[in-house]
C-alpha cells in the first residue's frame, strides 16, 4: 500500500502484503544490492513484525554506514488498508481525509 503515498523514493523493493518473513532472504539480498556504495542510505521497511529480524541482520552488516527504520505504521492511517487502529479516526478527522 505504500505505492499510494506520493514519496519520491530512490528505490523500492516489493514485499508481500502479509507474512513478509517468508520472503526475508530475498528481501535482504535485494536491499543489500540496492544500498548505495559511497553514500548513506536510509531504508524504511513497512513490513510489520518481519522488519525486526531483517533490520537486525542488515544493521549487523551495514549499520555504521546506513540507517534502517521500521516505518510502516505511521502511514497506515493515510492509505487504503485493512489495518485499523483506534487513533486513526482522530487523525483522519483532524486532517479531513
């Protein structure tokens, strides 16, 4: 659902909508290959609970050079998704979404 958010990412890597942990090896390899070699990269991973072990593994390899963030849930209220949390109604009402 991140495709619905108008952010100009330098690179995107498609992850499964659910159970991304099953695809962790592929995701890690694609992220490894996408990381900039001479500049710092900031990698956001809106992949639910799967982000925690993936970030840990990537940080062990690249943490001094790149930044890895579990950043999905802040966007949940702004896109069409099956995810709903109680604070969404307040956000949507305040922003008139």
